[in-house]
C-alpha cells in the first residue's frame, strides 16, 4: 500500500510539474504575443507618422518652389528698374512708375504648420526612432524661421521706406506720375538695392529649405524601406 501511495504521489507530482510548466509556457507565449502586437502597433504608428511628415514637407516643397520663383521674378524687375534709374532714362518713366508700385508686392511663404512642435505636443516624437529624421526636421524648422524673418524685414522695408518715398509721387487711381524726378532719385535707387539684397538672401534660404526637405524625404524613404517596415509596406 505504501509503495502504491508513493507511486501515486510521484505521478501526481510529475503531473503537477507538467501543469506548472504548461502554465508558464502559456504565460510566456501570451507575453510574447502581447509584446509582438504592441511592437507591431508601434511600428504602424511610426510608419503613419513618417508618411504624414513626408506628405507635409512635400506640400511645403510645392509652396517653397512657387515663392522662390516669384521672388526671382520680382528681383529681375527690381534689377531692371535700377538700371533705368542709373541710366536716367526718362523715356521709361511710366515703366519705372509701375515697377515702383510693384515693390509693394513680395514673396511670402506660408507653411502648413510647425512640424517638430506638433510632433512634440502630440507625443508622436517618441514614436520616431530615426534621429536623422528628427534632426533634419529641426533643421528645416530653423530654416523656415530664417525665411519668415527675412520676409518680415521685407514687409517692414515696404512700410517704413518705400511707402513714404512714393507718397504723392504716383496717383494710384490713374497711374499718373506726378513727381517723375523722385522716381529717378538716389533714395528710390537705394531702396531698390535694399530690396534686391533681401531677395538674394531669401532666394538662398528658399534653396536651403528645398535641400532640407529633400533630405527629410530621402531619410524617410530609406527608413520605410528598411526591414522594420518591410511587412507594413507590402
């Protein structure tokens, strides 16, 4: 009887160990599946963030190209007007008047939003593991700040120097030049030169913004084609 009881106890002990082992294995598998699911969800959210960033900077790129071309167009007009003043060509007074009036227009970049700040405030920044991308976004934001500062300077120049200089010179209603001698003044010529200088600086920063955008898109494309996103992109 004692031997039989020992056999039963031994079998029960083995059975209990087996049950515990199965429970532990089941827990480990459940944890692995849960972690895998969490990682998969995180990867999908990370991919979504990268795609959103890419779309935003691609949209920005279109706007930057547009304002860069517009800025260059205005520069060419200002340059031509300056040559008229330097040559003191009075036969082109009407053209010069139109150019002077056109100085009130300028390229102004309106971006869709502050990408990096939005990522920080939304908590999405924590999802992005590629620091090259986040650093490139910060660089783009810095470039945008420089661009907007130059545009503010341009507007300030128009309001504080150009407008007072043209006051009473041209009748805006009928485009009649009332004081043609002021159109050929050194004061107006200097304003043209100042604005042309701003246009050159703006063109440089517009170009820098385009390079920053291309860098971000390149980094994102490379990241999305990496092994971590291989299944998500299929």
